[in-house]
C-alpha cells in the first residue's frame, strides 16, 4: 500500500486526485489501542485505579435513585435502537448515493468492534485482588457502550464529509449518554465504558482510511461554510466539552484525595467526567482525522 501523500490517481471527469495517506489512520489506531491497554493496566491492575473505578460504581446508587428508571429505559431500548438507526442510515445512504463499498466497510467495522469487545471480555482474567472490595469478574469493555458507539461510527463513515462534523458530535453524544446510563444503573464501571470507546475508535480509524481511499468521488470537502453540518462549531463544542470534563474531573478528584471515606458522589462525578472527556475527545480526533486529509486533497 502506497502511503505517500504525493501519490495520485485519476478521479471523476479525468481530474487528478491525491491519494489519502495511510499513516495518520494507522497512528490513530495505535493510539486507540494504547488507550485500551492503559485503561486496563491502570483501572484494573493498580489499587488506585480499582478504588476510583469501584467507588464511582458504588456511588452511582445516588444517581440511580433519582434517574435510574429513565436510564434503565435507555439501556433497554439501546441495542435495538442502535442497530435500527445504523441500519436505516447506512441503507438509505447506500441506496440513495450508491456507496456500496462504504456501507460494507462501515458494517464490517461495527461487527468487528462488537466481536472484539466480547472476545476481550472473555479472554481477560478476573480482576486481581489488590485490597479493594470489588467483584472479581471482569466487565471490561462495556458491550452496550460498544454497540452504541459502533452504530454512531457506522453512520459517521458512510455520510459525506459535509455531514461528518455534525454526525460525529451527535453520534459521540449518543454513545456518551449510553455509557453514562450503564454507570448510573451500576451495570459497568467508568473504565469499562472508556475501554469500549477505544475499541470502537481502533476499528473506526482503520475503516475510515479504506472508506476514503475507495470513495474519492464523494469524499470531497466543500468548505465549513457551505453546509450547517460542516461548521467548525460542532468540533469546537466537542473539544470544549472534553476540556471542561477533564478539568472538572481533575478538580473533583483533587478535592477528595485524602478524604475518600467522606465522599458520597465525588468519585461518581469523576467517572462521569472521564466518560465525557474521552468520548468527546475521540469525537474531535475522529472528525479531524477524516476532514483534514479530504481538505488537503480537495
């Protein structure tokens, strides 16, 4: 595979179209894989990580008492909703725009992400005993979070570049809500959700390169001002929310250090901030990953 940015091939109407370089997508996939490994190493294999993760799960009972019914309904409908939404959008784009290759690649990435999550969950050993009162059964990554994020990623991959900034933000928000719902209902720890996001990001990065290499006719950037869904405000808002969540989580955690026994919701809020920061951080990264090369080529 030629990965040089200077390589070209003929596009529609005989014009010369620069090929999309592979290295940014490979780097993004490796970073996602590293994020998955580091999530496991810190939140499962260290006492500090286990304590933060488990405390967030235990303290989620406060939120569950208030909005547990609503979030439980979200989780009940999540599998069917994710599959139906992804199928309808991918099918519509495929039939209307004849993007058969992109549709096949997007669905393959969605299936690969969900299979990977189940395989990782089955192969990882039980949580080690490190002095933290926690269930030994491994629950990382979250299956519900993977399904929601992969469905959003499938839509993100098949839509045209002018729709991707908005699709990334809406899809990222959908995945974040799903992930927080699993925490509020005490189905999963924050690290389980974050790990699921990294699994989906890994397969999305690999699939995005293939989609863009195989769809040069419609992967064309017309400018951020040409369509409301292309505006930079979508990416800027996701970046702002990621930074605010990261800063808030760090501030809350620093305030509770040394007084862990008095915390009632602090670690839960730290877990929520972690999910939001990683979710929107990956949203920004995904948007830039697929828009910048298309802008250069266009």
